[in-house]
C-alpha cells in the first residue's frame, strides 16, 4: 500500500488523561484511528466516535505502521513495545513508533536501536501541557528522531499541538529536553509551595499573593499551577503526583549519567516521596504544597 495513504491511518496506544484527548483530536482531524488501551473500557467513547479497537499493541501496529504511544512510564512502554504482542513485532520495515510518554533517556536510546535493527524508526515526541491543553490541541511538542521519519509524522503532530520544537536526529535528545523542562516545572512547584505557605502563615490570602506573582512572571505555568494550589483542586489529578515523582527521578538519573549536579532535584524528590508515603500519589502533583505543610 502507498505509504502516504497508510499515514492517514494512525494507531494510538494509551488512553489515559493525556492520551484520550490526543486520540480524540486525531479523529477530529480526519485520521482513521486504531486504538489500544490496557483497560479496554476506556476505548468505548472513542469507538462511538469512529475509532477501531485493536486487541493487542501488535495488532495496532500491523494495522497502520504508524503508532503513537502515550503511557505512564518506562515499565509500561517496555511492556507495550517489547512484549510478544508488542509494537516491535507488529511494525513492518519503515514503520514508525512515535513515543509521547515521558520516559528515561536510556529507554529512548534502547528503543531507537531496537527499532533501527528492524529497519523501523523511533521518533520521540514528548509533550508539554496538561490534559486541558491536550483537549484544545494546544500542546507544545518536543520532536527528535531521524529526519525523514520526523517529516513523515509532522502533519499528524500538527493535529495535536500549537508548536513543535525539532531538537535533533536522535530520539533520546528530545527526552533530555523534556526531562529538563519538567525539572524546571517541578522546581517552580517547590518554590511556589514554599512561598505560598510562608505568606499564608503571615495571614495573607494566597490568591492575592498570586496576583503579584502572575503580574511579574506572566507564565501559564505560574498562573495555572498557582491557581490549582490556591484553590486546592488536587482531584481529579491532571498530572498525578506519582508521575511527577517519576519525572524528577528521571532528571536525577539523567544528571547523574553525565555527572551534572542536581541538588534541587534531590530535595523535590524527597518531598514528593513523602507525599506518596502520605497517600497522595493519585492527587495532582501540585499537592506538593500539602507535603510541605505536613513536614512543618
Ligand atoms: P495516566 O492518566 O496515568 O495514563 C497512563 C496510561 O498508561 C493509561 O492508558 C494506562 O492504561 C497506561 N498504562 C500504564 N501502565 C501500563 C502497562 N503496564 N501496560 C499497558 N498500559 C499501561 O497518565 P497521563 O497523565 O496520561 O500521562 C501519560 C504520560 O504522559 C506520562 O509519561 C506522563 O509523564 C506524560 N505527561 C503527562 C502530562 C499530564 O499533565 N498529565 C503532561 C505531559 C506529559 P490503563 O488505562 O489500563 O491504566
């Protein structure tokens, strides 16, 4: 079959907080969509909108030869890609795996090699933005991988985001950038939590404090996260604390691998670890402020 025609068919694996609205936007953009999710109940609303269900990741990959994965972490992606019913066995030559999950640099490197060995392509397309941005097709996408494969997936990614940053030829380079940006967001959360608690203890309304912060910093990151924290909207989680801790651990690992210092990462990891011990793993990671409250 002509590759251009096959690219109008896309497979999407992982219909969680982020994957579901992303997949929905591909349907809206007119792609023929094949979907797989470990928990099959989640596929039903998309099937009602015209998506087709694949029984396994292998079947999903065979159907379209362009597979987007959006899964929790390294373990989930390894299972979906490398398992006997996995994406590696399903893609044919020139098939493309677009990995949108936030995963380790090492796994991205390993999957690049595994796909290349089978003459397939691994493209890293990690995303910035929470589920509301995913729903609005307003994600920012960090793209890395072999040039030809990048060009082939660009039109598909355009249906998901407002801006695409092309980083380089090697998938894992995109993961380094994503992990670095997420470390900055985690650092902002730590600093904002500490500052909000301090002003609150002086009897000042945190929302008034945020008016000043937002006037000065003018960033959707401060604005959105600051509002969630002042309004304590930790449930349902847009980004689960357990995933936030995973990302900080990825930053620590990435820093250690090149002997770069990341002392702030260690501190934030410690606070998030306390949060998980307190049972906050499924809350939004902005509940970091609660961890700090408890550690006082
Ligand atoms: P989520 O809501 O927890 O969804 C996780 C997805 O992974 C679900 O589809 C889940 O399937 C699947 N999964 C987990 N373990 C699996 C396994 N062993 N085998 C097969 N499937 C498995 O997470 P999310 O918030 O969508 O995040 C997905 C990825 O995007 C993460 O890497 C996260 O760090 C990153 N990210 C998130 C945000 C955000 O704001 N949420 C923003 C940017 C990037 P089930 O339905 O069966 O559980």
